[in-house]
């Protein structure tokens, strides 16, 4: 029964408003098994009726069942209660105890403030309170603090037990697919043969290919799926299969449980101001627990470490497009700053060799890496790099270079200041080490307790000196020094003759990329069947658009130029194939494959393009073969060849073997027949 003092706090204004009964239990397990707690909370309806509220004025808010009271962010019922109180619609708020309403001081005191402003009463199992009265509000505040402290103590005890079991390797944690707990709680390989084979096949495929992307493509090409388990929801714990994704392959390859090692505390979780949690992978030495050979695995720990090393090397060489990355040695000018105009993803670089040159190709392959699908877009990089380079040459003025030179001088000054600070740090560390040494030497050796403490301090100071010296030397090696006279002279040449420096083969590709990144933010490329459009965005906010013709098919790129074909057709009137090859080489013309000409290439072009041969051209003018002319003069064909060498008949070579065609005899001019020669044999 309520006392008269408690009943006197209820006024007609309170009774005219709604009574809000808040019911909550922290977990679904409590809701299902701790039913007595729920009954006690619902019984507070009787207290509201005893205070004067009608049954139809009591609103029960129980939609937060199974949720923790540590925060109000995800509790819709508590938010509804606060809204009703703030609107002045609630006359009283009932809860079994303060912990039912909130276990967070901020949420609890916010509710108290709103109740005091709107004149709303609060009732729990112990009594009735008016937040407008100082004593009641003080008592409610203490109850809220005790409720929050109780939650802290519960969490601390639970956390201590978890860490203790984790350090012994006895903590039961969720296992990755392929590993399960047996009835005794031990970790064993999944009894499902299909699951075991899939996991083992993934590791074997990675061993053969050395790439997670290659594993995805092998699985997709073979039509294989990979198992996964539902972690929540009505199907929690059930096994399902899906095509292997790149992220799944990486999770499996990076998980030490597959190597038979028990781990705990690999990630550090931290909440941000927006309520989202971030996770960061810690180095192995910072893990809370790491116990090798704790249970059976699919690979050894040495294989696991080797796999991680290969993945790290792959990420450095062919990394997924998470960032532009540093400028590297390759010839691709836009490496790391080129973006696909179709999907917005960062494009990667693939190199190939053609005609003795390393040529880049920019590829958008995020979907190809993640899901084994065809690449989104592919753009030849040689002509694009050339056009972007010309754009930068036109944009980069001497004033810009001089400004960059001034910035370089300022950076050198800052580097010198940083070097001085590091040197001062080393000096301070040495001073503290010397001070610790003098303190240790000044102590009475008989006082062992003090001597041991001072000796430990001295050792710590010496380690600090070594660390500071190592950091100083490492920074000295990494920081660029002052510009030499040769480097400054080269910069001055760059101001006056940028195009020649840019196109100089001796200029490293990395330096061109650094200049490009100083001026360009990114380049967005869109490829269509008709053209390639590149939008270059400069650091100052300017935009430049370039249009390039689409790349020719490979056969067209190797096709002999029309000018060369025309020249061959013209030269065939007077020269043989070998002579034509020499003439074209003198003109510095090349074949469609970029090679110098020779007789066989000329003959192949004549056959391919059906150009009339030199023999056909000479025959068209009426010239005769040696046999035909020999029949006219009734001599042996060999005699005709001898007559040509003697100048009796005239002929012209039609190939590089010395074979000739001869002018027909003139009936009006008698042949000066020599005494040599034999008449042809009569058949």
C-alpha cells in the first residue's frame, strides 16, 4: 500500500493524463525463461490503478523486450516513452526498477529532466517520486548511478572470465566454415565431406596459383561453390553455398584458425561518434591470445604465414583499387589516378610488350577481381598518356615551376627543422641515460633494493637512447637531403626547356608521374565504340576534355600503310623486290609490324594486295622470255643470255635471281649475229 505522502503527490492533473508502464528484459533468453520478471513488471498496472488511474488510461510499452538498456539508440519503446513525456501527455511513468528504464546516466538524467519539466511522476517497486522535488530527484539520480555501476560490474566480471578462458584457449568462439565443435566442446574438422573438400580445395588452388583472384576465377570456371554459415536470424547455424567471392577467399586465407591456431583479440573495435563501430586488425604480438596447434587445421602455421606473405606481395604489386598508391617505375603515366567513367571505380594497369616497347593498358577490373566477371572497361594507354603529357606541358608554365622550386626550398627548411628536433631528442635521451648512470653509481651497493631499481631505470634509459638513435638514422635515410648544384641546374633547364626534358628517355617514368600528380587530381575515361573521352581535373579546379579515336583492331594495327603500298606499286615499274626494300629502308619506312623491309616482305605485300608483279608489267609491254626469243632466232635459250651479256640483245631483270625478259627483235634492223652459238636441236 502507498502512504499518504505518496498518494498526495498524485493530483487531478496527473490523473487526466496517461500512465505509461515500461516493460523490458535485456535478452531473448530472459524473455523466454525468466517469465517471473515479466509478470512482476506487468503487475505494476495494479499500482497505477491503486493510485487512481483507470485501466483504459494505462499504456503498456513492451516493444523493447530482448534489448539492453545500456543505450537508447535502438530502443523504440524508450524513445516513444520519452516522446510522450516531452509532449506532456504522460502523468506517470512506471517501471519495476530504474534499470528497466535505462542503465545509462545520460539517458536516465534526460528522462528525469523531462519529467521535472512536464510534471510527470515516476513509480517503481519501492515508491512514488516527483522529479520536481529535490529529495526525490536526488534519490532517483543515485538509483540511476547505481544501475549504471551495476552494469559496469557485471560487464567487468564477464569480461574477466572471457579473457581468462581465452588465455587458456578454452573460450568457445564462433568458428569459420570448415571447423565445428564436437559434443565435448573441442574444435574438429567439419564432418561434412563436401565442406572439408571445398576448404581444402581453396588452399590447394591458392598454393598452385598464388593469387586470391585466380582462386575465384578457378572456382567460377569450374562451377564450384563455397560453403558459408548463417550467423544470425532464423537460419542461424545453417549451412549454405554460394559462388566464391574475392572477399571470402581473403577471409579464409587470412584466418589463422584454419592453421589450427586458437586466437583471440585479433581486432580492436571502437565506436565512433555516429554510433558506428570500426574494426582494426592488430599485429600478432598485440593479440590477447595466440596458441598454435590448439586444434586440427587444414594447413600448417608455416603455410599460413607463407600465404599471408604472398597476399601482401600481391597487394603491393596488383592491389585492389583502394588508393592511388605511390608512383612506381612503370611507364603508365596515369597509374593510380585514372577512373572509369562507366562505374566510377579506380582503374588498374596491365603492361604488354610490342615492338620492343612496354605499353600500358588501363583496365577497370573490380568486378572481375571480386566475382570473376569480365572487365568493365579497357583503354590503351600509350596514346592517352601522350595526350595527357602534352596537356601538362602546355599547362605547366615557368611561373609554376618557379613556385614549385620555392616550395621545395621551404620543404628543405622544414626537413632541416625536423632533423634538428630529432637530434635534440637523441641528446635528451643521452642526458637521461647519463643521469641514470650517475644515480646508479652513487647508490650504496649494500642497498640492493634501491640499486636494482636504479639499475632497471638505467637499462630503460639506454634502450630509449638506442630507439631514439635508430629512429634518427632511419629518418635521415628516408628524408631527402639538400638539392645539389646539378639538381638545381636541371630544374632551371626544366623551366626553359620542359618538352625536351619531359620526352627525354633518360627522364625516369616515376618523375613524370610525380609531376602529373602535382598538377592532376584524377582523369576520368569513358570508352565508347566511336571514341575515347578523357576528362582531366587539375588541382586548381580546372577541367580539360580530350577526345581520342577508338583503338584499331589488331589486324588493322599490323596492316601495311597505304603510302608504302603505293610506293611499292610505283617502284615495281623500274626495280626488283630487293631493290625496292633497300629504297624503302633508305626512306626510313617500316612494315605494318614496325620491321625494316627485305625481299620476302615486299613479295608478301605484292601477293597480299594483288599488285601486278614486275614480270607481269614487263610482259604487258611485249617483252619476251629467253625461250621465246631463242625460237625467233632459232638458237638455244642459253645463247640469248650470252647475247645479252655481249650487248647484242637488251633485257631487264624482273627478280633478284637475275632472270630477265627481252626486247622483241626489230624486223627493220638485222641482228648482228656473232660467230659463237649453236643452232637449236631439231626434235
